[in-house]
C-alpha cells in the first residue's frame, strides 16, 4: 500500500495536506488557531536557529545597510558578510566600513551587483554558496503626488525593492536560512503624502513575509518610521519635512533605538511589524487618525466631536460677517494654515503677497496645506490649489469666490441648501450601514423624481408627494418592504 501511495504522490495523482507553519515562539497563537478550527491540514511548529554562516545584506554600503552590518558584527557576532550595492567597493565609505568590520574579526566581501537584474542576482548567490541569512535594505524614492504618478516613478520604487525581494525569496528557498529580513516602510501601513508608489513597494514586502511564514520559512518585515540619521534615501529631506512628520505624531529614530527594535523583532520571531516612534499626545490632538492607530489613541468619538462643533458651517460664519471683515477672516485662515504647514509659530511670518513656492512650499507640503484648508472650510479643493492660486491673497480671493455672492451680513443660500450641505457632510462623516444607506438612497431618488417631474404633470407630482409623505414617517422595516415591493413591481 505504501509503495502504491508513493507512486501516486510521485505522479501527482495525490497531493499532501496543506501545511501552516508557526515559529515555536508563536505556539500560543498556533494552538488558538487550531482550537478555533481555522486550519486545513497540518499545523507545524518550526524551530529557529542562529545564522552562523554567510549573511547577505543588499544595500549593504548604504545608510541603514552599513549600520545593520556593523550591528550584526559587533552585537550578534556575525563573521561572514556579503555587502552588495550597485557601486560595490567603489561606494562612498565602503572601504572604511570594510576595514572597521574586519578589525572585529569578520570576513567582509563588498560586491557590485545590479539588484534589478535577476540574472546578476542569481549569479551572485550561486557564487556565494549557501547562505544562512538575508537582510534586504535596498530601495529608492521617487516622491510625487498621485496625479503625477507614471510608469517611471513606479519603476523607480518597485524595481529595487519589490522585485529583488521576490527573487531573493525564490533563489534561497533551498538554503537553510535562519534570517530573512526585509526593510519596509510605515508609508505602506499608514500612508504618506506623495509616496503612493513607495507605499505599494513596501506593502509588497509585508505581504511577501506573510507568504514565507505560512510556508514555514523565516521572515521578518520591518516597516520603519523615519530615522534621524542623515544620508541615503532621506538625504533630500529638509527640516520642514522632519517637522511635518513630527506634526503627524511620528518622531525620528536614533541609531540605538533602531537597532534595539531590530533585535526585539528577531528575538521574538515577529513577522510583519512596524517599528515606529509614535508620539501619542500629538496623535490624541489630531483631527484625523489613521485607522490602524485608532486603538492606541484616545481620540474624540465622532458623536462627541459632532456635539461640540457648531451647527453652522464655515461658509455660514463667513457670510454672517460684515463685508469688510470677510476678506480679513479668509486671509487669516490661509495664513494660519500656511504657518502650521511650514512649522512657523506665528502667522505674521506669512507675507500675503509672496508666492507660496518662495516661502518653502513643495508638492508634499502643498497637499498637506490643501487638506488642512479643505478640513477647515468644507470646500472641495484640488491638489494643485497653491499652484493655481500662487499667493495667500490670490487664494483668499478664490475661497471667497467659491462661496458665491454674499449679502451684507447674511448668506445668499436658502436655508434648505445650507441644510442639504450639512446633511451631505454628516453622511460622508458617519458612513451609514447597508440597511440605512439603502433607505437613504431610496429617499433621495424619490426626492429627485419629485424635482425632475414636469410642471405640467400635476398627477405625477402628486404621486411623488404621496411617496414622500409615506416615507417621511416610515420605519426602517417599512422602508425595506417598500423597496421589495417597488423592485418586485419593476421586475414584473
């Protein structure tokens, strides 16, 4: 029987049961997974081991790659490192790094390799021989707003980060790896203005590690926040960029903090994790918090927030002002938001007549500024706002024009339109569930039918009015019954 079964397996007529692997340090999660009957096939615990052979570090001569190489040698006792980069031994600081690590008794080989070329990477790994560890730190940036994304900007970020990660996974599956670490970014977890392409590349790395671990292979993805050390991919960042990230509640990591988090993730056998230095008080004060962080902060609940917000909109408040006060109020708003984005403590530092681009704005700060003005005014504004209206004065005039003609101290919009605007904002803020959303949609269609009915069709208008009267006091179950009846009538 065993001989027959072996033949069936060899011919592919039979396949083994699927296997779901867990690091032994995650045994509690594995048993819980099995106890809840969520598994199909076998649940296997794997035993980690120490990478006591050759470790490959991609981007090993770069900013973070060199730091990790030094840390692996001096703290973990690594004795055989392969450092790869496009320039290899000709990279800035490569000679000094090699000499320094060799003084600790390590064998260091710095090799030039184009990671975007699978053939070159295959040749490198074949020449190196069996590996016991891989650390993929290589990457590249091509920051731009989403409306300017194109194949070139996508290729710049995906080819050095996502493609080599997958190839390294394929090429080392038969190696007895103890370590497979990829350097991801929190941009793929929380998002970041102007980094949609970079976020996509790093999200791929996170997914790859999940895939590896389910196959019983080692894997850790570190979705780093920003580092305080200068150079490498972050060499272009200015103080304004650092201030913007700090205002978002994310502080920079020191070298000591980063390497400690690196060790913690490896010691605990973690998979896809985000080593980020969060400043919770800042997040608590934020108007919006990323969904993944809402369990960490004590943000004001939507119902409580709405209860404290005045019923009148920004447009109502501006319309209620005297004509000579409106220009000043709108300009003050523009200058205040400009100052916050640029990190100024005083709006007086913003010259109303000076172009935004001359005060320190770039494409990323422009997006943040647009988002802030949108939140403050409730107006729908394009990402090109400061480029279309290049000075605070010009933008203030544009915002006033968006409100339409205003009377002296009163709004030109009828009360029903202002009520409709408030309803629209509430609808998009609360996102009703399916049943309530369906009922609202039916009601709105009935209202539209009533408005679209010709003035010469009183009978149709009367019928619409009767529908509106019926729905006005209907319960949710009655609304759903009405929908079923109307849809049934249409299908018949």
